[in-house]
């Protein structure tokens, strides 16, 4: 990593850029730096990047490597962010990426669970709890936590970072209602997320068995450590349930997409769904009204009946 990319990394960190975004930008930028050096025979420096380089790189990704439009656009976005930083820092006078257009692509619907998949997942969670209580009582607390996490995600649509950052004081519960305060959502924004009956039951059942610990985080380890969980720990929990339910995949974002789709299918307006999910723009929420691959398959299948 050269000094310019390292300085750009510090710039992103100073802006409180999300860790995942920061890693993605650096990875994409290093890909460009390697290509730039191989093609031009010189190390990457901001003042050496020309509009022709950017156009050629786009063509290389599109026609030589045959990358997906989403990958090309992501890499161009990283390069554009680097160029804008260099211009603001006085390293270059003009942005070489400004006239290079992104690759047009058909918007794809995100992956969510349909009703039969949701039923299979619910059954797998319930079965896992029953088996652990009967056969592995020492593991029941862990399994209860795992079940509560999955059910909480499926009823709130929280991002995984928002879930693992939850502290005890962020949760307000009563007999008939409750909410969780997301202290530091995407863009460092705070919001209140109401809890339905299933979300309240899930977290109350976890609180009933949650071990005493010095940690203030809601979701903590049980066997061997009592610190807050990591995002990877949550992903592993969902991967285990996916296997038990026979699902192709299950991630925190799949749960989030499922919540959004369920809300819209129930007639909830885009503005309310956007507020619940913490979307800055309704255009982000619009992806959930995009036909899924299954919807398109059904549409094509209908031709056979004509």
C-alpha cells in the first residue's frame, strides 16, 4: 500500500466510515493500483491518473475480465472517492473520473424469504429449542439466545451492527408494547424501532436466561465468555438455522429484506418502512417492490397457460 492510499485510508477513518465500507474501498483501490502499474509501468499517484486511464480500466473490467455491472460500478465508485479526496487535498486540479459513466444494470430484487421459507425457518428454530431442552440442557441457554436473535432480526429488520451494539438501556418493554433505541445506525443516525409481540417475546425469553455479566450489551456469550457477540457470531447462528431449515442461505440482511417485504406486502407505506429500517431515502426502500427472480419465473410460467 503506497503513501497516498494510506492517507486516503486515514481520511475514511476520520470520517467515521463504516469498517466494511472502508475495507471495500481499499480493496477496490488496490485492485486499480495493481492494474495501473501493470499497464503504465509506474506506481499509482493521484496526479498520474488520467480520464483515459479510468475509461480503459472500465473497459478492462467490462470486456476483459467480464465483471458484473455491480462490481464495475463499485470499483469505479471507490476510484471516484479517491479522486475526490485527492482534489480536496490539493493533490490534483481536476477529477479524472467525473466524465466516466457507470455501467447501466437492471435493478435486482434483494433476497428475502418467502412464506414457506419463513415457516421452515420458524419450525427449525422451535425444533432446535425443543431438542436442546430435552437432550442438551446445558446448551439450552445458548440455543435460547440464538433463537431470540434470529426471531428478533426477523421482526425488527435491524442491521447486524445495530443488533450487536444493543445495550440493556436501549430496550424499553411493557406488557403491550416496547421499542429499541438504535443509538448509532448507518450514517451515525439514531432512531426508535417499535417491537411487535413476537420481538418482545423473543427478547424477554432471552432476558429470562441471560447470564449475569459485567457487559451492558444485550447479546452476550454464554459458554466460556460473557462479552458481546461479534457480527460473525450472529452470521454463524443464522447459517446453522439455514442448514436445519433447508434454506439456501440466511444472513442478517436476508432477515432485514424479509421484514421489509412483509411490511410492504401488508400494505404499509414506503415512508413508514423507510423510517423503520433507517433508510435515508425512499429510493432505497423501493428495491423491495422490484420483482424477485421467483416473481419473474412465475410471470414466464404464466405464458404456458395462455
